[in-house]
C-alpha cells in the first residue's frame, strides 16, 4: 500500500485484515503449496492409476507407487486399491518393480 | 461501477500532508497526493464511475492500485452497497462496571449554576407529605455494593464513584461502602476502584488519609483562582469559597503525591465571562499542583445569564486550541499533559473508538439515589420519570433496554450524516433532557462546538504523531 499510511490502531488493524485476505486470495490463484502427505495414507484423491504422457509414471506429480503399495499393504484404501489384508492378498505378486512393470498388476474383480 | 467516498473528514497538517478520518470505521489514514485526489474526487453524492476516473488519470495503473486499496479499506465504496443493518445493542443484560452513589443531595455551597438545585434541576418534587431521604444510609450503601457485584458478571474490576450534593457531607456512608466493598469483593475475587467528586471544603486530615489510603481517584470541582472560584462557587451567605478550600486542596495533593496516589483532577465549569482556560489551566496545575484539568461548559437553558452564548463557545474553542499547543510540546518531549478533555479525545481517536451511545449511562454505568433507586447516571437519580428500579429490587431490564434502543445514535437522524458521530453519538442525555425535555434527543445546539473540538483533536493527533510517533503507544490495548 504505497499511497496510504494507516495511522491509528483501528486503521492498522483494518489494513492487517485486508493484507491477510489478499494473501489468501493470491495463494488460491497460485500452484498449490507442496503438501506433506502422511505416509501410507492420504486425504485427497491422489493420482494412483494414471500414467504420464509417455505411458509411464515418472512424470506424475508424485510417486504413485507410494500410494499404490502403502495403501495396499498397510492401511486399506478400499475405493482405489484392492485391500491386501483380506480380499486380495496376492494382488501385486506379478509385479516386482512397479516403476517398470506396474502394467502387469491386474484388475481385481470383487 | 459507481463508487463514492463514505462519510469522512479530510484535514491537513501544517506541512500540507492530507489525512482522512473515516467515520464508519473510525480509522485515520495519511494520504499521498494520488490517494488524496481519489478521496476528494469520489466525494460526490451520486458517485463517480471508477473506470472513467481511472482512464482519465495521468497514471491509470497507479490510480487503479490506490483505488483498490481505498475500496478494501472501506474509504470508497459502491454507491448502491447495501448498508449493514443499524447497529444493535450489545447482548443484554450488559454487565455493570460502575455505580455512582449519590450519597447526599445536600450541599454546603450554593453555586449559582448548579443543576441540582437551580432552575434546571430535573428532580421530581416531593409530593405533599412525602418524606425524601437526603442522605444515603449505610445500609443502602452496602446494598448498592451487593447490587454492583452481582450485576457485573465476569468483570474482574468494578468502580464505585461517590457523588453528591457535596459528597463529603456523608462521609460515614462512604466509609461504610468502602469497608464493605473491600470485604465482599475479596470473596468474589474482584478488584474495586473508588473515585469521588468533591468541592474540597470538607477535606479534613482524617478524610485525606482515608482517600489516599484507598487510592481514590479524586476530582475537585473548582473554577480557577480566587477571582474565578468566587464568582459562582459561593457559600449560602454569598461569600466566596476559595479561601476555605485552597489550603485543603494543597494538603490533599501533597499527601497524594507522597503516597503515589492516582492523578488528582480539577473539574472546571465554564460559564459566560470566565477567565481564559489557559490561565485557569496554568493556575490549577502550576500553582495548586493538579495533575489534570477538565473543562465543562455549564449545562443551562440558553436564557440563563451564566450560559455560554455562541460567542462563548467560539472563544472556548480558540482557547482550547492554544492549550493544545502546550499539549503538543509536552507530547513531543514524551511528557504527559494534564488537559483532560484533549487527552481523552486523543486516546479515543488513537484507539478508533466507535460509540453507539454517547456515554456509559444505562449501559455499564448506573446512578443510585440517596434512597437506593437506580437511574441512568448520577444526574438522573432524583427523577422519577427515569427511575430504573432499585438496588434492592433490582434493575428494570425492560426499561433499560428500551431506553438504550431509543437512544442509539442510529435513531438520531441528524447524527447519521455527521462525521463526528463515532465520538459524540449525540452527546449527554442529561444535557438533552434539560435542553429538549427528551434524554434520547441529539444535542444539536452543541454540534458546531463538538465538530470544532474533534477537528482540533484530529489536527493535534497528526502533529503529535509526526513529533513523537511513539507517544500514543501508552493508549494501546491488545
Ligand atoms: S449531536 Fe451533533 S455533533 Fe454529535 S453526533 Fe449528532 S450531529 Fe454530530
Ligand atoms: S448522561 Fe451525561 S451526565 Fe450522565 S453519564 Fe452520560 S454524559 Fe455523564
């Protein structure tokens, strides 16, 4: 704010509010900030089954393998990943190195 | 979109810097050339189209940016913006903070201008055969303390102010109230602050010792030096009272300084023909040693010989602005100054106070009559029309709320378009009652004076900020 100087306490508080709400508005128009995902689980619908433009997963925004395996093995994320605890214990048996052979993981039909 | 500058007051300091006091928020802003142009340029009743204004500006990008800031700060707003609904009352019952006990309505002086006895009194005359209690009993004083403590909700501190008549004519009630308050407040873990107003004629060594021991905030009604004091503040015989009070005041001030008590204030009633407030201020602080001096124009119908005429108000304002020079000089050097009217105004300006009601009467403050009846404030307690219950039976919340609703500044048509509204809110209820017979009316006979005084406060505020930017930190609360 280069043309106006808030002088009294009230004006300074008002300006702090304006500045804060502007910062929030700016944040929404920029790239989302790097989020710390909890290991093994996530609260957002992260890419788990997509490929990048070259058909691999290296270009995706985060290692999908982390989701794939951690949800499968440790925390049961039923919507996206077959659960390895009760229903599909050998789902990934065909896949030794997911960065390369993820395509060999088959669908699971409940 | 059509935009318009909201209700405000623009002013300049002696260096030509522009400022604006924004009424809806009570914010004070300094403006550079461009921002000043915008605030003035959009100050048009029907508003101005923002795109046109910006396009015609020499530097459209900067104008757009500054305009955006002013819009976000609420200085320039869309013409058709829906106004927030008229401000409401705070949640009722509002917890009490202060009780003013009229411990007596007798006085040992006969000041010619006094509203308590003179033609401007509002006390309801006693009915034939009705006996009025002119001294508060110790029981009533104690019941008042109970009432205050139970009506103050979560407040950690409450205040008791003793008033009269001449307050010290009933010293036993004061002592009883204080002793009882100390004991009761401890039980509910509250602190109590005491204050009193007196004409000083009854300040004995015993009284001085008591008041300073309990750290009373003391205000002395005194009009100035012997010449001033003795014009109106006289004994029943007509003789002046100065000679009797002077040594007592000196003793009180000396004892209070020794004991590091609270500041002692003088309250000067300004009447027609009074000496300049500058001389009076210098005498009271310099010679007698008062810490603060507050000046109040006399409350009186316009035809009283002591009432200030228009000329009197104008002179008073001119004298106030001379005294403000002293204030600025003291503030620049980091020293407090005792001109209480200006000090209070500067604090309110700095904090950005925004009042819906002119004072705490009926809200955080109530008066108690000698008989224990509750009123809006000490000036209303003898008026049956304004009775709000009693300390024994409790407060008439319905009547209280109805009064506060009606007295809200949003109901005072003239005040709605007044830039000084956040500070004045229509002015004293008692003054309005004396003038118009209706306590909820705005004191329109005062407006010129109020606005002039607020202008003086704004200019002084800007000057002090330049001379000593840290001066106002003393008024900051978080
Ligand atoms: S009484 Fe007069 S000065 Fe006070 S707020 Fe109302 S219009 Fe303004
Ligand atoms: S109504 Fe007037 S006298 Fe009573 S507290 Fe308010 S300003 Fe003071």
